[in-house]
């Protein structure tokens, strides 16, 4: 199955999956709270502070929602969780991930939570690599605005990122973290039912899966052109590689399905496991 990029600076990792094959621009959007009203601050609810703020040139797709910290000022934030939706690289939208916002906010009230859209893939304009660039664009955008707005004396405080994706978004989260995280800003990745290895025969021998991959790699069959499939696979033999590299990870198996069709109990288990892992490893 997989290869971890040797220059990956990923230090922490969480994989949650049903099973491993399961497969603005000038200013950072500002909090709309009054600075001098701490009582109002305490009463902040899960309403996002800013919706649909642009991080790129494509004002319909390169946009994100910002859920500001409830306990501290945004410029004191040190931890950011980016949510990446699924939809087979060609569909879906950030609202699909809103289900994650309340429990993350409750568990981590000092974190900035950012729920992103990205440019969708088509056969003529595949998702790879432009969707990876969008993750990079957003991380750069957030760093420039937050770290860039701090007093110089505060430079030592780095921004730490978690990428949490579902399905195709989980694949993008893993791929970015293992292959493109050269500056090391991403510290934790949470993969919820995302595919990790498109070169696995379970995909390559299955015409349906090849077809599903076309918005990611273009209309190319694996047997005729395997290169983009290798290039867009986060890793081969992921579990073995993580163990060998001594990267903390946890794999939680669920009994089939693709998250949205799980029992409430399983959904709750996923939330609990995610919070536990982040509390332990995302400090
Ligand atoms: C954000 O954009 C989406 C899609 O265009 C739209 O449905 C939604 O109403 C917008 N949200 C706000 C608060 O403007
Ligand atoms: C936006 O477009 C400009 C001009 O084409 C380009 O230089 C820049 O890299 C683009 N920004 C992003 C985030 O793609
Ligand atoms: C702080 O970081 C900014 C942006 O990277 C840089 O321009 C500045 O020189 C740094 N200040 C100190 C004191 O290191």
C-alpha cells in the first residue's frame, strides 16, 4: 500500500476509518463581538462569526467559515482546526461539516475552527493537485493574518493546525499532511472514512472506483496510466509506516457505512475519540 514522504514533519496523527480501504481577501475576517463586553463574549453560541470569507481568487469556491474562539482573543489563538468536506472531489460543500463544529467548540473553546470550501474537481480540471493547493492557500492565508497581526514579541508562538476531513476531504487531509506539510504547520490529521491508497487492487480492479476517481485525477484508467494514482495516494502501508516512524496514531474501526449512515452511538464514539486524541496530542 503506502509511502510516507521522508520530509514529512507530521508529528502526530490520528486515523479514524471504517476500514483502511474504506476507502477576503484583504483582511482576516474579524470577530463581530464588541471588545469591551466580556459578558457578551461568554454568551457566544455556536453561531459562526464569519461566513463565506474568501481565501483565494475564486470567490465562489475558495471560501471558508470562521468560528472564533469563545474564551480568548483571536490573535492569541495558537490552535486551528480546519474542516474539509467530502463529496468524491467533485461535490459536497462545507455545510456538510457543520456537524463537527459544536462538539469541537465545546471541547476546545480557545481554538479557531475553520470550515473550508475548495475548488471542486471535474474531468477537465481534476481536483489533484488544485485541492491540495487550496489547503495550502488557506493555511497560508490564516497564518499571514493571525501570526502577521501579532506583536513581534509574540513571534515565537506558532500556529498549529489540525486537518479534519470526511471521505474525499479525509483523503485531502491525509495527502496534504503526509506529502505537502513541509513547513510542519499541520500537527494532527483526522481521517474519517477517507481512502488512502488508490493503487490498491480493491480500487484499481473496480471500474466503479476508477470512475469515481476521475474528478480527482482526470479521465484516466489506472491500468493505462497509474502515475496520477500513485501521486495522489497519501501513503502505502500506512499503519506499518506510522508505527515505524513512531508517529502516534489511532485507528478506530466502525462497522461499515460512510459516517452519515452510522448509528448515533457510532457518531458519538467518533466525536469522543476525536476529542480524546486531540486533547492528548494537540497541545
Ligand atoms: C454562504 O454561501 C452559501 C452558498 O452561496 C449561502 O447559501 C449562504 O447563505 C451564505 N451564508 C451567509 C451567512 O451569507
Ligand atoms: C490569484 O491570482 C493571482 C493573479 O493571477 C495570482 O498571482 C495568485 O497566486 C492567485 N492567488 C491564489 C491564492 O491562487
Ligand atoms: C516576526 O515575524 C515577522 C513576520 O514573519 C517578521 O517580519 C519579524 O521580523 C519578526 N520579528 C522578530 C522580532 O523576530
